[in-house]
């Protein structure tokens, strides 16, 4: 069975071996670029580690796992256009470095390249992998649409938000883990438990991201604190605050999140202080922990020897413990 | 064996049966819209007619054929953003009717929906259909990239142009016909001949479009004559003119195609007169006819009774004779 750093190495090597030195270069260079500017490769590694729960011969999972990673990067590329984001992983986004049309078209090509890798799944499990991938890819688009809708809505609830992150983030983590089960010929029960495991930890990851954006240790986190607050992004923190606060505090919070010209440090400080008064940091950690534990319960149900699960648990713990 | 209008009816009925009444509506309404504003459904009909050369049971080709039609509409949706086109089939384009982000994301969803239909191909031919579709989809993106590159290049040759339309237009016609062969379990030779047949007639279709844009009978063609001339689009007509003309005429043509403020009627008249002096209309018709005949030769090689080919030949003749 393989640990995260072994899986990471496999993914990096196999991604590098995909040649994007093709014509027209304007189409393929951005694909090469976005795959080269880093990323933790969590999804393909989880797919490989999941397969590796059942079998030490991981070759059958590699190509679908790479397909999932390329799909994930395709979503980043197109989301960055839609969100007008100038930077990704400390590098300029594709639509900034090249232009918007290039970002649209190279993104399209990446989605097709993702399917090309999926198509190389061994034939006995291809229909299952293919159909799970289709369902998931569509759900990710639905999640992105909901996220865009939320920008214009004033009455988004915490439940709406959890449904959005389930679609936008969690289903792809879930599908990665389930795909590893499918390629290893696991039972339907095991595959379903892996999927539910992924769904819950996927939501936990996003809640943790929301928390860290406001409350991370600046030095360790490596990006500016309070980005979501400045952008008036509807995160779990703000939606939960609006749902908990009394009328006065709601008005105070609304004042800050409608404010545009304010000194951003002042705004971040004010909004964080409201969060703290409402005990939002602890509530967020609790909910994150709840999803994380529920996820682990599903992993427990997967019928393989406990020690085979150690590498996955180790990786997840590492992710969940960052900054704490 | 089925004729075009029978195939058209199947495609329309089956497209209508696909339910896009799903949430979020902002994602699926544009998909429903672009599929509802018409189109001749040439590609799925050719796939069905191709299958129908070999077998009267056409069900196995329907879903991949619909996948190809949805893919084609996806390319229109994204190309219209990239080309900044306000109208498509006499209706506003998706990025105009909704907005650009919606057009990007709904297009992405359509590409996934196309694959969802491809995934329903019967298992014994799924790998072949899937891999042909992947290759073709990527080539269509390459063609669109070349088309965009050409806008900024001053030395595009007729050969460059033919390669671009091969990728942007012809390979999808070719793949439609080949897919029909694959789903009908045709021999490798027959499938290859169907593909080459489609490639050649696909190029002929585009050359004919170029010709009609400038020289169609206005009443019959139903759209403004000279749109490509006004837009300074690098079509076969202009590239062939630039390659044939003497220095004086090249300068005259270059004057018109660099001119921006001119009265458009005057410009169209001037450019068409240059084309006529260079005998471009006849040259274009000749080349179109050459590709069309080459295509038909490949169809002749397909080993089924000649009368089974009648519906396809009838449809193609109808397409090639419009306006003449």
C-alpha cells in the first residue's frame, strides 16, 4: 500500500510524461502551464490510495486518477475567468497570462484531455468509472453555478451553502475515492462507503478553508488573511453569523459587508471581531470536525485490514491539522 | 434504411425527450435554448444514415449521434463568445441573452452532457466510439485555435486554410459517419472509407459556405450577403485571391480588407469585383466539386448495396445544390 508522498510522485511523473508539446502551441501551452504551477494533487492521490486499500497493483487507477486531476485543473481555469481572478498558486491565471479566449478554449481542451484519460480505464470497469465521472463533472458545474448565483442573492442560508460546497468541492473528492474502489473491483458497499467518506471530508476541507481564510496563522498559511472578508464572499463564517446574530449585530455585519471603500484592515478586524463575539470560529471548527468524523466512520466501514487505511488517515490528519 | 427527414424526426424527438428541467435553471436553460433554436441536425442524421447503411435497427447509434449534436452545439456556444457574435440562427447568442459566465459554464455542462450520451453507447463498441470522439473533439478545438490565430496572421495560405477547416469542420462530419459504421459493427475498411468520405464532403461544405457568403442569391440564402467580406474574415475566397492576383490587384484587395470605415455595400461590391476578375467564384466551385467527388468515391468503396446509399447521396446533393 502506498502513502501520500509515493502517490504524489507517481502523479507528478505521469503528468510530466503526458506530452503537451503539440500544435497549435497556443492551445496546449496553457494546459502545460496550469499543470506545472503546482498543486497538492489531493484528488488523484486519494484515488490511488483508495485503490491501494484493496490492491498493491495500482496501474489500473493511474489514468482515471490523472483524468480527475486534469478535470480539476480545467475547473480552476474556467472558474478563474468567471471569478475574474488574477492569480492562482502565486502565478498569473491563464486568462491574464494569455487572454480570455485562450483560457476558454484551452479549458475546453483540458476537459476533453481529462476524458481521454478516463477512456483508458480498463474495459471491465470503464462504464462505471465513466458514468461516475460524468455525474460528478455535471455536479461540479452545478456547484459553480450555485456559487455564482449566491453572489447576487441576499438570503443564502447555511444549508444552501453546504449544498453548494457539496457540489462544487466534495463530490469530486468523493468520486476520486470511489473511482479507486471501482478500479480495484471493490464491492458496491465498499465503493459507496468510500464515496460517503469523501463527501464528508470534502465538506470538512472547504469549511476548514473558510476558517483559515479568516483565522489562519498568517506566516504558516502563506496567503493574506481575510481575503474572503474583503471580497464579501458568502462563506460559512458570514452566513452562520447572519443566521445567529441579533438584529443589532446583523446590521453591524451588514454595514461592513456592504461597505466598499473602507480600509481593508479595519474591515477585516471589524468582521472578525463580530465573528468572535458570535463564537463563529468555534462553531466552524465544531462543524468541520463533525463532517470529518462522519467521514471517518464511513472509512471504518470499508472492509479491509485497518492498517491499510493508515496512509489515507495520515494524509487527512495532516490536511486537517494545518495551522492548528 | 432511413432518409434524412426520418432521421431528422428521430433526432428532434430524442433531443426533446432529454430533460433539461433541472436545477440550477441558470445552468440548464441555456442548454435547452441553444438546442431549441433550430439547426439542420446534419451530423447526427449522417451518423444514423451511416449506421442505416448496414442495419435497419438504428437504436445503437442514436445516443452517440445525439452526443455529437450536443457537442456541436457546445462548440457554437463557446465559439460565439470567442468571436463576440451577437446572433446565431436568427436568435441572440447565449452570452448576449444571458451573460458571458453563463455561456462559459453552460457550454462546459453541454460538453459533459455530450459525453454522458456517448457513455451510453453499447459496451462492445464503446471504446472505439469514445476514442474517436475524444480525438475528434480535440481536433475541433485545434481548428478553432488555428482560426483565431489566422485573425492575427498576414501570411495565411490556402493550404493553411484547408487544414484549419479540416479540423474545425470536417473531422466532426467524418467522425459522425464513422461512428455510424462503428455502432453497426462495420469492417475497419468500411469505417475508414466512411471517415474519408465525411472528411472530404465536410471540406466541400465549408468551401460552399464561403462561396455562398459572397455569391448566394440573397433571397434564397436568407442572410446578408458579404458578411465575411465586411468582417475581413480569411476565407478561401480572399486567400485564394491573394495567392492568385498580381501586385496591383493584391494592393487593391489589401486596401479594401484593411479599410474599416468604408460604406459596407461599396466594400462588398469592390471585393466581389476583384474576386470576379480573378475568376475566384469558378475556382471555388471547382475545388468544392473536387472535394465532393473525392468524398463520393470513398462512399462508393463502402461495401453495401448501392441503393442503400441513396438517402445519403440525396441529402448531400440537396446540401450541395442549395442556391444553384
